């Protein structure tokens, strides 16, 4: 039994794999330029030390940590959404499943790189593994990220196996022999037999449940890195669920953006349809309401309790960071809510626009969580030079941030040349079920 | 032979690398320093007496810059009017201190009031002028009596001098402190002055001692114009034995985490990684079924 060589596969799926789709050289070139710029900044930072960043004695965490939280949040929310879609066998999962899975793994690859950029003494990194303190949330985070990364890779691979088998068996697929050999190796002799299908379904289902749990645990641990300290603005009991909701908010937004881009540039309008955008948009609406609720609770409680250090933090937020505060917590929540709440406004473009606003707002929200808290410490430091008290990211940090984003986009682009953007096997299975249903109806009549 | 010489020269060169360059390069301008030559005396608990001469230069512009005069020969004398008795000669150490300890049975020249005059003298060199410091002290005796009076631990310190007939003469207004000897510094229990030669205190009953509950009680007169430094000690068993600290439990702030953390972490990791293993085994099974 072969998987599909004889079956019809929509050529739209295979265009990018066969390299027939015009992969904009300008796009890839721009990404490579950004990566090179990031490399220059990295070398400069390594040679000169962290002095070239805006991080100082007070503000020891800057955009690197913000990017780390942001990307890891994308990954965990991707894992969560992917697990939910798979576990509950959501009807419209096929259109977005692959995009979600790729976002999950790639952001979990890119995110931790920012942590490495933030560490002053990289030569001591291995101490984390040689002298771990089980009591430390940092150790928990290291364990959680590594475990989650491996879990996500395994899960991603499981969902790829049937497609690898289809690509292996498709004799007229116009790819190199080397690539075919890779498909053959990765397909693991999968022939879509009932036994194989049953085993694959079982382990994929188990892994999907597992990564939902792992996403919650891992992002909770990340939130605890902040909330288990006594710092004003971080020491909060709702920080872990707040982080999870925020992660899901940005994750859903980011997936919508990816859906839009993949749909537009890979010409998959027939598969990624308005209904998918509306479904994802409604999830984004729910998340934006939840995120707004958590944000309001967080700040309202601090304002009402009127503790000195909390008030100092709120003063900083409402004074020096007022514009950012409004953009992150008002515009970043209210604009998506308004767009997604009214049925008439729910078009593909407007939903994507709402998603862009949500993602940018979330990044800014992360900035407001990290930086103003560090700028208002419990004890003032002795050296009160303005650049020591206030953080401003330097070109090095921005260059490396852009390089991280470029790296993500480049890997995403290249991965979609290797595997179909939409799981072919799932689409074909769905089509077969539909055909069988029609045949059964005809036979009955 | 030539090789031996070469090896010796090379060895010297290597050794020279380890010499602090400041030892060679640093040159002090003595004019920038004001030389201070001071003399102090301490009567020790065993009746012996220590004479300390301190010879230190202090930068005129920077008071924190102190330069000890090393290896300066100091002569200690006991004088009375024109009579001088040499007690000993000592060179200053790297801190600029020359210390001489005299035995408890040392005889001293005294004046009519019983004051002993000590002189420390540095004869001078080409670079440093002659220096001299003197000090007049009365030979003070301290005595500690520790006893429980009506279940109250009471310490009585008697301060007295001896007249020419060796009769005790109680000394009034002697400022002294009672302390308990510690490993790094003494723990002060009470400070005060004598009245009719007596200083009496109620001693606390919660002072920690060694494993046997012993400690050393110290009566100390510090920097008195009339007596210099005088110390007297008494071993006491009034201390409270503090239990040896228990071995630290597994806590958040100790080196080892609470046990439940290890248990939870192990369960979680084993659960997750076992599932990974199970998945990988099944992937291999899929491969086997297809071949």
C-alpha cells in the first residue's frame, strides 16, 4: 500500500517545494543583510563587552530579555494551540496546523538565543548545568526550555511523517535526489497502513496532550522568574496566568499574521479561507478581552493598595512611559477588540491588522514589565548617572533584535520550501471522508 | 662549570620576576612625612608588662598615607631623675612597632608617688633624626572576684596600688570594663569606674561559653593617663553551653533544596522523558511495520 503517489495532490501545495514559486530574492536578501548586521553587532558586543548595550547596574535586563519572553511566549502559545487543535480534532485545523507547528518550534529556537546575548560571561554558561540550584527558577526554566524544545521537535516531526511519506512516494515530484533521500529517511517507512496510522495517531495524540501541559508549565516557570522576586511590578500572584494569557494573545496574533502572509505569497487562498481568519479572530478577541482583564487587575490592585514602591513604579509608568503604556495597554487591547467585536469589520485584512496591533502591543507590554521595574529599585544605587538609572537600547541591541526576527523569517521561509504549508495527508484524508460520504449517500438513495 | 653559572644567572633572573617591583621602584620622600614616635604600656594578666613603641610616618598632605619605619632600633629605658636603666633594645617590625615584654618580677625605679617612668629612644640615622617618647604610669593591680550572692552572679573588681610598705592602696575613679574573651574580639559586659577601689556588677547568666560552659572574664583598663593599659583575667564556669548547631535541613536557602522539590521535579521529568522514549520506540515500530 502506498500513501498517495496515485492520488491527486493539489499542485499549489507542491509549488514551493519544487521551487517553482518565486521566492523573492529581495525578501531573502533583506533577511540575510539583517542577519549580517546582527553578526557585526554580535562581534562588536563580544569584543567590547556589554558596555555597548544600554544595560547597566540598575537595568540589567533590556530588549534581549523582552525578545526572549516574547518569542518563548509565541512558542508556548503555538504549542498550546497546536495541541488543542490536534487533541480535539478541530475541523478547520488543517488550514493553520502546519503554520502553528512551525511557529512553535522556530520561536523556541530563536527565543533562547536572546538569553545567550544577555549573558555577560558566556564562558560560565556551563555552570548552569554543573552547579544547578534546584531551588532556582532559572534552573527550572533551563530544564523546562530544553525539555519543551525536544518535545516540540518530536511533535512537529510526528505531524510531518505522513507528508514526508507522500513526498517520498510522489514519483513526479521535481526535486533533487538528495532531497528525495531525505524525505525517504524522514518518512520512516510510513506506508499509511492501518496499523501504522493507528500507532502514529496514538502517539501524536499523546504528544499533543503533553505539549499542552508542557507549554503551561514552561511559561509558568518563565513568569515565576519575575514573580518570585520581590520587585515591584513583578511580585504578583496572577503573573503566571497573566503570562499564559499574554502569550496566547500574541501567539494567536502572530499565527494570523503568518496565515495571511502564507496565504498571500504561496497562493493558498483556496485552503486558508476567510472562515479560518474569522475563527482565529474570535479566539484573538477572547484572548484580548482576557488580557485586558488581567492587565487591568494587575495595575488596579497596585494603584489601589498604594504601597510606596508600587506607586513609584506607577509614577514611572504614567510619567516617563505614558505613551508606551497607552500604546501597549489601551491601543494594543482596544483596537483588536473593536475590530473583532463587530461582524462587519471582520475581513481578512482587518483581522490581520488587529493581529499586528496585538503583537506589537504585546511586545511593548513586555518592555513595560521589564524595564520600568528595574528603573525603580528598592534601594537607589550610589552612582546616579542618568545612563545608569535609565535604560535606552543601543543600535547593537536593535541590530541583534532585528537579526533574531530575520533569522525566524528566513528559517520559516526555507522550511516552507521543504515541507508543505498545509498538511497534505490531512487534507487528503478529509477529502476522502467527504467522497466516501457522498458515495454512501448515493448508494443509499 | 660555565653551565652552572648560566643556570645560576637564569635562576636569579627568574626569581627577580617574582620580586614586587614596588620594592625596587618605590622611592619615598621622607620630607613629605611627619614621623610619629609613641610609647604605650600594658600590664598583662600574668603581671608581666609590655612596652610598645610605634614608629610611623604620616603623610602631611594625605593623613591616610602611613609609612611604618621598619628595622629602627629602639632602646627602652626606665628613668628616674638622672638615673637611666636600660630595659632592652628591639627593632621595629614591618608595622613600625617595637615591643618589649618585661617579666612580672621586674624591679623598676619609681618616684615618691609610685610612678614608673619609661622612655623609648631611637638614636637616629643619617636620614631620620633622633626620636624619644616617655610615659609615666603607676603600677596598678586588678583583682576579680566572681561569686554567687543570693543566687545572683556577682563580679567584684578591685583596683589598687602598693605603697612602699607593700600595703594595698585602693584606687578611685579607675575607668575599666568587664568583658568576656572571644575568638575575634572581647564581648563587653559592663563599663564603669571604681569607687573606693571597687567596681561591682551583676553578671548576666546567659553568656555562652565553650563546650564545658567555661569562658575567660577580663577586667581591662584602657589608655589611662595614670596606669596605661592594665589587664586581668579570670577563668569562669558561668558560661552557658550552646548546642552545636544542627545540620542544616533541606531548605530554599540552603545548599540542598527541599526534598519535595526533588521528588516533584523527578516525577515530572521522568513522566515527560518516558513519554518521549515511548514515542521514539513507536516511531521505530512504524518504521519496522513499513519495511
